[in-house]
C-alpha cells in the first residue's frame, strides 16, 4: 500500500511540475521557413495569390488525394479563399482566406482549422541576386491550455517541415 502512495505522489508531483512548466511557455507560436527560388517575384506571386494554384504546391494537398475543396467567389487577391474537407487527420477541415495582397511583395492569410484554432500566415517575396527569397510564415495563439502550449513547442518541426516541402514544390514548378 505504501508503494501505491509513493507512485501516486510522484505522479501528482510530475503533473504539477508539467503544469507549472506550461505557465512559463508562450501561448504564441511562430513558424517560418525561407527558400531562394531562381525566378522573379512576378513569376512566383501568382502561385500564391491565385488560390486555385495552391493545389500545385501546397504540401497538404498531397496528403489526401480525395480532399474536397470549395473555392470562394473571388479567386485571387485579398478576399479570395477556399475551404477544404478531409478525413485524413493530418489535413482535417478548414478555411483559408487571403487578407492582404501586395503585388509581387507580400500576401497575408487567415486560416481557420475548425476547432483547432486560427493561424495568421504570410508570404514575403524579397528580390535577391539569385532570384527571390520566399519566406512562408505563420503565427497562432495556442491559448492557455497546458496541452496546447506543449503542442506549440512541436509546431516548428511539424509545420516547418510542411512549409519546406511547399516551398520546394514551388521552386520545382518554376
């Protein structure tokens, strides 16, 4: 019986320790990846600004060939967007809208992962000698829930890998 209370006490201390640890974690997560693409910003911009073109390079489209996509009335620029539905848990269901579009320079997005939170994304196109430095980033608020904050620690690896795949596909298209 004494062993049970020792194990129970250790478990409680562990849970409390993890909870206290999460109090010091930021609830804001930022993920960002960049890649130089040997093309002018004018060639890259339409791949991002025209939402139908995301099917050509978005890493999440490859995860589910049966993904159902519904496009909004506007197909490019601020206000353009699409919704998706997938049974693949790595894709899920959501809606993405372009919120800002500065030709050949910058695009901002809002992505609602339906129940998983809202992410604010962005693409920056910076001319460099070798072409264009394309930066794909996102920020999201994980809230104060301890488990979500711990998940936030892993977002850079999880989402960052997908960003790298998408940027690489974009590069291969040009």
